[in-house]
């Protein structure tokens, strides 16, 4: 209880600040590494804060996992679209080769 009162007196709160949201969700803009960076950063910060700031730790862990899932969904949609176009291109080349033979 004394630690909680001391934190409140110093102005240190158990609420996740806005810049952490920006870092977590902004990391999705990093292609191929964003999801990994998010997961590692949020996990490290969770274990760093879990005893002294339990609500902040839970919030960063939740946001990290939500951003990771969103990043995976974006990746699946992007690559599905890419592979569909790539397969159509390969099929056209294959048909042209077959017509030559």
C-alpha cells in the first residue's frame, strides 16, 4: 500500500501512456519485423512492470497481442493477394510455353 501511495505522490500512475500505444501500433508499419518487434517489446515490458504496475502491464500485454494478431491478419491478406496475382502470371507463362511446343 505504501508503494501505491508513494507512486501517486510522485505523479506516477498505473495507466498506459499514449506513446506506448503509438509505438506498438506504429510498429505495424515495419514490414516483416513489426509483429516480432511488437511481441518482444510488449512481453519484456509486461514482465518489467507486472509487480509494480499491474494494470499498465496488463494493458501493454493486451495491446501487444492485439497488434500482433492485426499484423498477422494484414500479412495474410497481403500475401494472399500477391500469390493470387503471381499464380495468374505463372499460368500465363505456362500456357505460352505450351503453345510454343
